[in-house]
C-alpha cells in the first residue's frame, strides 16, 4: 500500500512539473511582444493576431484532443505535446520578427500546447485512489502547476530576453520543453484505455452543466489572458517599466494565485458559492485598478491573481474530474478548456479594439474585465441552482461514483 501511494505521488509530481513547463512555451510571447513592438516595426494588431492565432489553435486542439486522447495513454500524449512545442519554439526564435512566420509558428505551437491540459487532468484522475475528497484536493493542487509554471516562465523569459534578446525567450523554452518531454516518456506507467464509440463519448460530454462551465471559462480566460498577454504592455507603455522590471512585477501574480488557491482549497464551503465570492472580489479589483498607480497598483494587480485562480482551478480541473466514472475526464476538460481559449482568442483583438475606440484609455479594458466577472458569477450560480433543482444533476448523470481506481499498473 505504501509503495503504491509513493508511486502515485511520484507520478502526480511528474505530471505537475510537466504542465508547469508547458508555460515556458506559452506565456513567453507576452514578454516578447513589447520588444517586437519597439524593435521590429510590428503593430499591436499584428501581435494581437499572433496571440489570437495561438489561442485559436489551442481552442480547436482542446476540443479535438479532449476526445481523441481518451483512446491513448495520457502520459504519451503529454510528452508528444511537450516535444512538439519545443520544436516550434526553436523555430520561432529564428522568425526574425516577421509577422507571417510568427503567426503560422504560434498557430502550430498552439496545437501542440493543447495536447497538455486535458491529458494532465485525466492522468491525475487515473493515477489517484478514486475517492471524491482525495481527487478534489489533488485537482486543486494540480491547478497550482500552471500558476507556478506561469510565474517561473515569466521570470525565466524576462531574464533571457532582457540579457540576450527576444529570441532567447523562445530558445530557452525549447530546451526545457524537450528535456521534460523525453523524461516523461521514459517514466510513463501503463494505463488501461476504455473503448467507447466517439458518439457516446460526445453525448456524455455535451451536458448542460459542462456547457455552462465552458461559457464561464470562456469569459474568465478573457480576464486571465488579458492580464497575461496585455498587462506587460500596459506596464511598459503607461507606467514606464523596463522588461526585467515588468517580469518581476507580473512574476508575483500567479504566485499570489497559488496562495489564493490553497486558501480556496482549505475553506469548508460549497465550491460553487466560494467561486462566486472570489469572483466578486476579482471584479472589484479591476473596477478600481485603472485609477491606481505606483506601489499600490502593483499590490492590487498581484491581489488579482489571489482571487482569480481559485475559481479557474475549480472550473477547469475540479469540476471535470468529477466525471472519472464515466471516463470522460479528458473529454469534459477538453470541452471546458476549449471554450476557455475561445475567450483567449478574443483577447488578442478585443484589447487593441477597445484601446483604439477609447483613444488608448486602458480604464475601458479594466472595466470590461470587471463586467465579465459579474457575468461569470451569474453562470456559476445558474449551474449551482440547476444542480439543486434537479436533485443534484451530477448524481442523475451517474458521474460522482468515484469508487476505487485500479487503472494504473
């Protein structure tokens, strides 16, 4: 028993570190954008389209890989994504700031990056003991992988870009992604794959609770990736921060998210209600952020991460993990995360559009994020009310019978 527990913990940290490392090849673009704007003659719309191209490929990939990956060992699927993204990041470092090379390269990179999360959530569900309480705790901890991965990726990218040039924002990511992909292939366990028709799998996936969750994730990712992609530009252009200084400031946002997520995990409340409370505070932060400057603006920006990531982990990790018995964890995750990146696609063009029509007034951007938090609260509470009305819809769908999981050998 102790040996099995040790193996499960070891495998858990392998998938945790793997997904954290994915972020080196994803958020590096946000720190490369200000440099390309200043040195390569590219416009915000050019680079917004590059970001949207990545997110479009990521969204489509989530929908596809969520369904396809159910038929394969999730560890193999994660490894292929890591290695493919490594190759694309190597190529992007040689793009010399040309729009079409960046655009096409980031689209293909998005396709490989989208092979990660749904398989990571499924791998976590497969290697666990299968008890609801244990799985929900592990799912929350798993969510810290992309928070810490985001922070570390930003600080590593900022250092290499600031010291050696924007190309190294891609090249350092390529090296680390490749090494992690190879090592994960070496240690992968055997996992049984449940054979099921694609039509039945999709039927189980397209339920109202999952759809509502996906809609909420689309809006939450507009906020989250608005921060990831555009806050560095705001700090450089409006507040006069350097690239390294900007990296140090935004480095703390996902770390605050880790603390917020851990607190979220400790509080003994219904997760739907707790998510709505956290989102209330997040909306208030962005309602006032545009009027702040100096140290207080940095503190409030960091605080946004504290309230953002608990709800994010619930929607994209804890909620789909409830479907382990139906063997649609990857499918549910793929749909929800695919919807999330529909929101991220919008970010690439929405922020430049809002800035153009408002004469570069960033307050309009921040207020739009605050409004979206309100809509997400309504969606989360709608899902909660729907579940209560129908006598716990998850039970009705027979998706919460966790049982003992024997799938890992």
